[in-house]
């Protein structure tokens, strides 16, 4: 790595911009089936949803998860983007699957599509134009899905110029120095991270990452959303928020942390003890 410092710096900068752009799109892109009213098989649920990407139109079969793409002019007709996520034909319902278009308006990374299964919580990413397969986003435990009977073939993933190690590691925390060296406004970056933490429909690993990422921002800005996160139902997020509050070192947060010492989750209890223990 030390033999190519400039190349590695560029790769990391691309990764910074990519993940911030991704989170911003996830936080701000409206749900294509938002008006469907959730998962049920009533006649008011339309089976097909249409999503606009950058210079393309996308069609989703919300019953089985199949996706098609065409140019914004309609030339060439609808081209299928892979098979359904459950090729075995297990029964679904209209509204089960959702689709988001993640457009990198900085034109640094290829545009991506995010497909979600609202019934199981599974989700998949693919590049809009270049990929030939959907790549499943792993859960926090490293397992592809809590529903083993739902199967989809995946390939090793690559995000822009950054290729993750073949392990189940969480998203990397971007240092304060790297954030300051990136080419976007710090207030916008902070807003993206806070939205990623607060958006309940995002995957838990992304929200955990956001709680940890806040630890590199100024305490006056990062502490308020972290204190709110202490009350979240997901213990993984609560633990991450406690750890970030300890890193920020604001003594006024100690009473709020101690209030969780009898939390039902033992990992939260351990995080509280670690946060209020003085390092020697």
C-alpha cells in the first residue's frame, strides 16, 4: 500500500464520496410504492411500479421482484435486469418488493439500483448499466438473509474503485482528516450521516455506521442526534451511539448513558460500563 500513496488516497476519496452519495440518495429518494399502503394483497395495491433513473426508466414487478430498464425515450423496449430474487416461484404479494434509483449526481461513481424485499428485509444492489447480477447486501451478522429458503446467486462485490476485503466487516469509519480533505461541504456531510442514522427504513448496518461516523464530527453537532439514538429499539445502534458518545467525551452525556445500565440487552449494559469506566 505504501508504494502507491497517491493512488490509495484517490481510492479512499472516491470511497468517501461514494458512500456519502449513496446515503444521501437512500435518505432522500422517495419510495416508489409509498402510496401502496404496505404489504397486503388487496386490489388497491398495484403490481407494477415505475421509477425514474438518470436517463432511464425502470419497471418493477412488486410481486416477484423482477426489474426491467429502458431509455427515457422508450427506444429499445424493456430489457430485463436479471431474474427474480426468488426464482423458485414462492408466492408473493403486490407491494412486497421496492426499487430505488441511486443516482450519483457528482458523476464519480456509476449509478446504482437498490431492490428491497419488505417481507424479509433482504436488499440487493447493482450498477444500472454495467452489472449482470444483483449483489445482496449482507446483514450485520454476516449472513446473507434470515430467510434461508429465499435464494439468489451473488458475485463478489466492488464499489467504485474500492474493493472490500473478503470478510464480513462493517462500513469503514472515515477519519476527520479525510472528511476535511474531501470536496464537499461539511454541513452537507453531517446532514447525510444524521439522516442515515435516523431513517428507520435503512438497513441496521448503515445506521450503525452512521452512529459511529458521528464520532469524528464536532461534539456540539454530533451529540444531540446520538442522545436521541440512545432511545432506539435496535441494540446495535444504541451500542454504537454509546461508543461514539464516549469518544466525543462530553461529560454532560454521562447521566443519559448511565440511565441505560439496566437495559434489557446485555451488550448495551456492557457498553454503558465501558463508557463510564476511566481508562488507565
